C-alpha cells in the first residue's frame, strides 16, 4: 500500500484519514470540529488540551478585503472572581512572572526569582478606583535612600479615577 501512495498523485475528491491509535479520523473541516485534544509539534494531554511546541506563533486579524473587520481580540474568561486567569511566563518550566487575575478580579503583574515567592510589581483593584504601582524594578540612584518611597507616593497620587461626563 505504501508503494501505491508514492506512485500516485492525489486527485480531487480523495479524503485523508489520520489514525490516532484507536480509530481513523477524517481531516475535513467538519471532522476537526470539537476536538478534545490538539498538539502541534508536541503531544496534548488532559492538563494541556491545546499544546504547541514552536519557535514563533502569529495570530493576525482577518482583513476587511477577506470579509473580516481588520480587528483582533483575544478573549480569556474565568468562571468566577475566585478563579485564576492569566499568563504564566517560565524559564526552564519555573514560573518567573504572572500577569492576570489570580484568585480575585484584581489585575496583577508579579515576578519571582524562585517560582514560589512572588512580588507584585503592578496591582490594580477595582478598575479606575484603586490603581497603583506597588514597586518599580530599578537600581536606586546613589545618595537617595528614600527613592522607592518617593516614587510610590508620586505615582499613587498621580493616578485619578476617570469619571464619565453627565449628559
């Protein structure tokens, strides 16, 4: 059978089937709907139902000429405020930074040297009410012992709620 495939060119109407170890799966768009696992360059599993091992990835907006809007939105949703939603940035599979909503609806950007103790660099609680920068990652200028406290006070006092104009 393999010799036959090498000698014949594909023709219109042929269907490619892929064997997943248990059954043959069609590759038509309809057959690929509602897949429970998808691995690209790696094997997907129950913990990571979509897995990709790549050097680069691109998501681009569908152009107006192709019937799109030219916009692209990536939407992530969590079930409840107490759940987690975010990006985990790792080096050697050790978490170095977290960006998102973790255990609440407070937006956080946190960093870690060891993957277990995290330092909040940016924290925004209840949008447009209590936004502040917790700390900066910086090198303190010589002779300035209170640089961090001064910056924190200045930044915090400069963020003001934006109120909608009444019409």
